C-alpha cells in the first residue's frame, strides 16, 4: 500500500470540472511533483488532499485511513501538512510565534491547566518549543526568529511558510509552488531544503512551474491538463511525452 493514494477524484464547481477522474500514488519517502498549465487543477488536487475541498466522487487514502471527507484539522492530526502558494502567515506575529501556533495540535493540556502553567503544561511548552527551534535551525531562520513576519523580505516569508508546515512534524508535506517569485539564489536554497527533507525520510508532493527544478529533483512526475492526468512517470519519460509537450510546453505532438 502506498502512503498516499488518490482514486478517481472528481471535483466540480457548478458546471466547471476542476478534476476529472484524477488518480495518483505516492510511496513513503518519495518526492513527487505535479505539473501542468495554469488552471489544470493542481491546486484543486492539493486542496482535496488537505481537506479544504471535498470531491463529489473518489477516495483519498493516507496510510490506510480514508480522508476523503475529513476536515483540515483532522488531516493535520494524521500527519499531513501544507504550505500555501499565497503566503498565509500572521504578519503581525514573529517567526517564532507563527511556528509555535502550528504546534497547537501537539499540545496535550487543556485550558484550566494552562492558566496555572506548571507541571504538564510547562513540560509540553518546553517540548514543543524544542521542536520549533529545530525547524528554525533547519530552515536557517535564526536571524529572523524574533522579527515580525510582515516586515520580512518576500523570499524569507516563503521560507517561513514552509517552516510552519514543517513545525507540525508531518510525514507527508504538500508544497504549492514554494519557489514562486523567488530569486535564483532563493530557489537554490529552497531546493536544498526540500532535498534535505527527503533525505530525512519525509514524503513530499510538490507543485512547481520551474521545469528545470522539477526534472532535477523529482522521483516521479504527474502532469495535469484540464483536470485530467495526461502523463505519469520518471522525469525523463514525462519530458519526452508528446501530450506533455503539446499541453505544457506549447509544442505540437
């Protein structure tokens, strides 16, 4: 059984079909990329996997659990985290505070005990703070840890967005265009972080428009066009597929 299985997903908004029979498999520890033209359904697919959309038909299984109708917070507890294409951080909070907020699903104490903040609440706070500090160190955010997110450069905020997802300690990480709008140097740093995540055993599903990055780092690639999977396989196989060249690169098959 694959870690993530998507079976025959259909999603429509009124008369517009966003996903039409989409299926994919992701093995544990893989880095799988999803590419396709704008409007192909890539983000809609991630929205279904992360619980923001519920498909009209199909199933989503993660480690044997049926998540098709699960809510986002339930999916988070199963071990799936998401970084968004459009930065969804709290701009009035610091980097550290944004990452600590992401740990709320791991807190194991209630409101009453939190009021006194000793014993178990204190131990839980220390444990979760330690996990967040490890993420800050991994993503090289130490210089910005106490800075307000709203005052940070765009590339750093994109890094904080990914760090917040990592702070959830997921087993599957969904990345929606984490390098969009970045400079070449910032892209190289993000690629390095993603490859290190994979080396540590984290499964990654990546949406990315930079084909050079996709072909260099992916184990497998899925190509969507008009809400359908038109190709799947190793990067070099997908790049040679005539349908992919026609749909994505503007070359006639």
